[in-house]
């Protein structure tokens, strides 16, 4: 900062804003670098790898059911709860949401893609499959990464 050199005690003549501008520019650059790294998916899941699996092509609508290892479930990128669901409640909660989706005629014959990683408890996957079967969904796929 610059001071007035008058003999009378003086006031501030100028305020140097260069350091403040430098701080703002550095924060702006950090935000530009970090913004693309933020993942926008409902749940971060790494599907297991399948050596002999083959890819399927779905040209129509599909229902994506994601289950992570903590028990969080999302259907078509919409979380059922913000807290993990107990294993014995999975079927009821999944059935409620699937009923809403199946009311739309576009999803009448849509296959159900179940996405779960290797750490997901079997009870969650079986509960979700049982709820889907109870609603008449006959086409179900377990999503994996193909080719090792």
C-alpha cells in the first residue's frame, strides 16, 4: 500500500489491489481445473468384469437399477433414499419405484439393467430381482464390463 508522505500525518492515497486480484485468479483457476472432475452420476459403481460376457444392444427404453456396496439404491438416476436401505426392505422400496416407472407406457416391455459392483451384498441384488419379477418384468440384465 502506498502512503501519503505529507508531514501532517497523512491519509491513504492509493490501495494496491494486485494481491487481491492474484488470489481471485488463483481460486478461479483451481475451480476450472476441479469442475470437470466432479462426477454427476447418482451412485459411483464399478461393475465387475466378465470374461465371457457379450454386449447387448438395447435400442428402446431401459430401466437402470444401481446398487452400491453401502446399500444405496438408485433407479434411472434417482436415489430411493439418502440413507442405506436395510436388506429386508429392498424389495418393497424397489417395487414402489418400479410401479411408478411401469405406469409409463414407454417402459411397458423395457428390460431391467442391474448395475452392482463386487462389494454389493447378494441380498440387495436378489431383493431387487424378486421385486422386478413380482411386477412382471421378465427381461433382466446384470451389467458387467466385457472383455478383459
